[in-house]
């Protein structure tokens, strides 16, 4: 079954870091890049960045530069997103999404989402 | 970053209505425009890519058009399962930014 499976919900204190995983299955992992998208409660979709699962190259949105790190582990077909210096504005659902190769780089497969709560 | 502006932000419609949502990019994005549907508590779902190509499994009542900076999503005959929020996205350059969404309500 073609899917992206994300890790479970997290509760973090302000100033802490959170690491979310995204495990791919059912397709050739290194054929597609992965983007991370977050959605604050009641808000729209915000792209955080992209990672090549082939060579680990990354492009981060300017807003998150210096605070986010995306990595890939081809041995387990898993991508990780690490966000540091959390504050209340980082409370959101975080999604990983596959960048399609036959869909003009649209996000054609999504994880189920990981809720991150930031609270003291 | 390329800014994507959707309108309207919300609309009310009835089953059977024809619905049109527009999306404008802050610079030309050729035909690199995608549309997603999101229902409450669920991940977004790709409907249309490259302006007008229907993703596999998406009903033919959904269609897209446009080029350059101005694009539209049309639902020819609204069905009960279409009440949701719709987002446009440019995939011309990273970061592949989204519009703020259009909520389609009864």
C-alpha cells in the first residue's frame, strides 16, 4: 500500500525541539522528494521546506531557516523534520507530503499529520 | 517567495450549483498550479495538477484553467461530499506556496 506514515502527537515546552518522522512505503523511496507542510489551528497550509530523498539536499523556507533540519534515512525509507526553539506559534499539525514526479511537482501523497502542542 | 491569493475566502452554495474559485500568483508561474481539497481533520487531497490535469480518481465535475498568473477551479455541479476547503498551490519554485484557502459551505 502506497502511504506515508507519521509519528504520533507530541507535547513540548517552549524553547524545546520536536522531531517528527515520516515513513514511506509502497513505492521507490528515492524517486520522490518530500516536503513538510504545517497547519496551525483554523489556518491555511504553510510549506516549511523540501528534502531530496536521493541525496539529502534540502531547501528550507526563509521563515524556518536556522530553526529546522530535515534529514533522510534511505535504509528505513524515513524522513525526519526537526524544529527547534519552539514557541506557541509552532503549535500545529505537521504533514509530510510526497512531491510528485508525474504531477508537475504537486504533492500527490500525504501523511496523516502529527499534532504538535507547545505548552508550558 | 511567490504569493498566492485566492478568492473568495468563503462561499455558500447549494447542491447542484456551479462553483468557481480563483487564484492569482504574484508572478508568472506558467502552468505550475495545483488544487487541493481538505476536509476537517484530514490531510489535503490533490485534485488537479498542472492547471488542468485531473488527478487519478477525482470526479470529472472538477476542472481547472488558466495560465501565467490567473487560474480558476470549477466544480460543475456541487455534490454533498464537495463541501470542504480548497487550496491552490504553485509548484513553479520552492517554497511551493499555498493560497489561504476557500471554504465552500452549504
